C-alpha cells in the first residue's frame, strides 16, 4: 500500500479519535476556596481540610465520607489564619476519584476542617496529630472540628472561579456519658501516656456490673475485658424498644441475640462476671491496639499499670490471672490475643473472634515479608490483579486495598488517616525521622517496605511469629487458655491468619497441645460466633473455675 494511502488512513483515524473525544462529556475544571472566618475563636489552625461533593439530595455530605461515600478531596493546612482562604484544587488527594475527574452535575458541597494539636513527645519529636477524642468515630466527625454549611451548585465544564465555602460551624462535643445501675463509666488521666505524648491523655472504661453487685459487698468478681465492643460490653441494652424484629435478625445472622435479649439473661442466672470495655483512643485512631508502640505510645503499660489496678480496686475484681479473661472480635480479636501473649502472667484466657491479621504472612491476602506490592497480585510477567480488601460470603470481591489506601490518603497524610490501614502501620511500625509513622507501603503505589515489615516482626506485632519465637516460655503458660473462632468466608480474609496460627501450634507443640479452634462453615462471615454472649459467659465461668488455684473464692461470685 502506498505512502499516500497510509497517510490518508492515519489522518482518518486521528480525525475519528478527535470526534469521539469531543463527543465525550467534558470534565469540569473545578476548585474550591475555603475560608476560615475572621471571627474564629482560636488562632491559626493546622490540620486536614476536606471538601465533599455529594449528590444534590445529600443533606450533610460530611456525614457520608467513607469507603462507599461520595467524591472527597483533602489537603493539609498549616497555620490556617482566620480571615484567610485556602484553595482545594487539582493537587488535592481525591477519593474515589481525583478532582480533575469530577463530572459535571448537580452537587451539594461541604467542607470540614480536622483540627490537629502539636504533641511534643518524650522521644524528642514534635508532631501535629488529631486531638485525642472519646468518640468512636472518624476524626472528621470529632467535636471541635469546623465545617461549612452545605451549598447546592451546578458544576459545568465552564465553571468559573473557585466555589466558595466558609467554615462557620463547629461540631459540638459529645454528650457526657451517664451512669446507670448496671453501667458505670470511668475515665482517668494517664500519666504514662501524657508523659509520652506531651499532651493530656486519658484512659477509661465502661463497666457492666453483675446482678446483686451492691447486695454482696464482700464478693470479688472475675472480669472479662470485652475489647472493641464500642461503648457497652456485649451491646447490653435494657430498652425493649431496641429489640425489634430487624435487630433480632441482624444479631441472629452472626449467631447472637440482641443487646436487650442479652440484658435479660445478664439480669437472670448467668455466672456473675464484671464485663469491661476499654476507652483507649490514640491520636491515630479510636483504638490503641493495647500494646506499647513507638508511634502510638505505651498503651500496654497504661492499661496494665494504671487502668486495671484502678478498676480492680474500685469494682472488687479478682486481681489474679485466673480471674482476668480477654475477649474480642476483629480489632478486639487481635487485642485479646495480644494481651494474653504479651502479658501471660496477667491474664488467664482469651476468646478470640475473627482477629485482625495475627500472622503477617497473611496480612489479609498479602505476605508483607515476600510480596513486592500491597495492592497487586502478580500471576506472571503479564498478568496482575488488584487484591480485594473485602469480599462477600460467596467470594465476590468488593473494595480493594488500593481503594481503601486512597481513601485514607485523602483523609490524612503521614499516617493520620485515622482509619484501618493507618492504625495498623502506626501501631506496628517504626518512627520516621520526621516523627511520623514509617509506612509499611506507599499509600498511592502500594510498594512494600520490607524493612518496616521486619521491624514489626522483631517487635512482636506478628503474633504468630511472636508465639513461635517465645514458645518455650509461652507454650506451658498458655496451654488450654486460647480459644479461636473464625468464619471460613470472613469478609476481610482474617480466617487465613488463624489457619496459620493453628499450623504454627501444630508445628511447635504437636497435635495434642490443648488449644481450641472453631471455624464457621459453610459460608460464615466476619460476624460469625459459635454461640451467643450468654453462652460465651458460661464458657468463661467454667474456665475460671477449672483454672482457679486451690483456695480461690469460687462461690462468692456464683451466689
């Protein structure tokens, strides 16, 4: 074919491509100008500024930021002065899309400013972090943060100057916790944590008392530390209005009963335990993961040396290992095992449900010691697939690890995303030269830093490796004290780490070592439990009676 014909064909292809491009919907070149009013009650603000572009019928766009939320765009702000404005434009980190890909349309736009505080830590680093808050909520929903009133706008390809927003509103502080005859709230200043962080830090608990507690002033009680249960152990709720058919169906789906149903059993003939949830919010997340950490601080010390002695004295708790049980699911599952492994002389047993990764060769679907990338699974030189973060019980992949990492990068830089991947890295990883957590992987590319992975292993956060390395000491102490439960189709692939722990125990201790593993089959997910909470309490009571030393009081808490 002649050169002239080739040229004509090439020109036609270029013209066809140009016509197709012109036919596609144009992307709006939009930006936002966010003002901090001149009458702001405080001085300059350092923090994270987020603008949300939700559908036009979303009343409060800031309330739906999240994994399945609308397009949101974040930038760091440094010494944002009252009376000035900051532009959130193309340089912002966006989730689920970047700002340059925001399509034209009708939106309800809102801005929120997460305030940071300057922490001058005892390790010599001065860093800006979200203010610790007693709310089990993302940082952008914390009291004291500023936000704008939402405005409805039509974004078009020809949208003019930046869309103006003003941070005129303040999120109120949370309502104070109210004691009831059954539930008591404790919050104390932690000297250990305050000294580390250089800012006031508290630690606390919600205490669920047993039936007849006030009528038996000489009784001492075994304790279950119910970790990561929210504000109330086991969802305890005396309001019958919450016991709806929908609530019963949701609870039954995980093998449980409603909080109201449990409250009726608790007030009946259950063994008399005290159940405690911990208030352990760090500047990086509303859960501290209970162990000492270079970034999070000495939470293990604060829990075991400050809070537990205070609670044991105030609520007449048995202050011996046989009377202290840990329990938890997901985050709390990891915490329940971590406390038992790292403090085997303090705790007498653990009920561990679907724990966060307890073996870092199964960091969900990633082996962080060998794999090159957190986001991608490489089949061969030509084929690569994204790793899912979540799946359905039938195996359908959902949100990817790449997606979640992008969300957290939008919410905050330098490990301040106040979300799941960020807290794992700030808990397990080393401190960087700038004072912030060294990430396990690049939040935008997924490339893994194997030195960070090895640091995590050396410092005992890979719980399987920690148990294996210290089995000579731990094995005899923990015989008969570990109970694991996981659904075979755990939504977040957390059953894989439990399988690895079981393989490790078989390898180092043999088939007959006394340890319990139960798996929910078929197709049981992240919420699976082998029995309801009343059944768990009865199992724990039997364990306490079995492991109590000779002469221990076993009747005064079984009145």
